[in-house]
């Protein structure tokens, strides 16, 4: 199977915003709200979400989920169901990540390796990610946190004056994303920067006072 070409952030945002618009979710409207990723996966792309123990896919990493394109299935690892249940942001991001594999790497392409082995893309916890995994992460961030909505959200936060870390956590809860995914996306968009010490800085370089230690979700 040929390696997919690299997709830059601008093109990725165009792809994900078109997906949202086609589904009927306007990223440019006045509301800041979570993207209905389950509905987009199941109803817009006709992919089945199911649960199985799939640790065997990678004995060296923590397998979170996989997509089997030939079956049009996203499989979430039953072994980590308690983690998904307790961290809705991790659950949403994993679904969006696997959808990224479908849109970017699998849809409309051959699904069998030589010898007839069923091909699957799977998401695992590792510090060394292949290019396809990095691109699926970028897709997920752009889809769940579209640029127009993020710009509007930060504009609203700026109206509060000093942006505190609690506001960043509040935004993460509103969007149903993890704090780690949100801080990465804010930095990516050059809107706000949240340091490991919990200090928030704006795009203009102004620092906000430190309020609490930043903790990162898985």
C-alpha cells in the first residue's frame, strides 16, 4: 500500500470543516459546543462503533482502538473501557483519530495486504508515532476544535480580562476534549499558550498569573 502524502494544517482544517458543514454542524455559528463525533462517525460515514479486547494488535504499546476499513468498523479496546468512560475527551479524540484514518488513509483504497490478511489501522500509546498516526491526530484536533469556533471561544475568554487556568479547563469541558488536546490545539492556532507550570499566555505575549499546576490527561 502506498504511503499517504503529508497534509498540512491549512488543508486539514479545510477537510475537517467541510466534513462538519456537510453533516450540518456549522463551525462558524455563534455557539461554542462539542462536535457530535459519534453521530458523524455512525450516520455521516456509516461506520460501526464496537468494543473488543484488541491488545494483541501491538504487544509493545497500549492499544486504544483500531479501524478495520473492510468491515467499516471502529473497534474501541474493551480492556480500557473504564478509561474511556471516565475521560470523555479521550473517548471523543480516539473516535476522531480513527475517523481520520478512514478519511485520510483507508477510504476507497485496497483493504487487504498480500496473502489476504485483513488490514487495520490501530491507535496506541507510544512516544514514537508513525506519520499516519501524527496525521490522524492532527485530523482529530482540527475536527473536534475547528479554527472558527476556537477563535470565537478565545475572543470570549479575552473579554473576561485575565484568562485563568480554570477557564481553559472550563473550555475543555464545554468541548468535551481533554486538557492536553485543547492546549495543543490552542498553541497550534497561536491563540493561547499553557505551560507545564499552569501559566497562560496570550498570542500577544502577555502572561496570565499562575493559579494551579497543569495536569495532562492521557
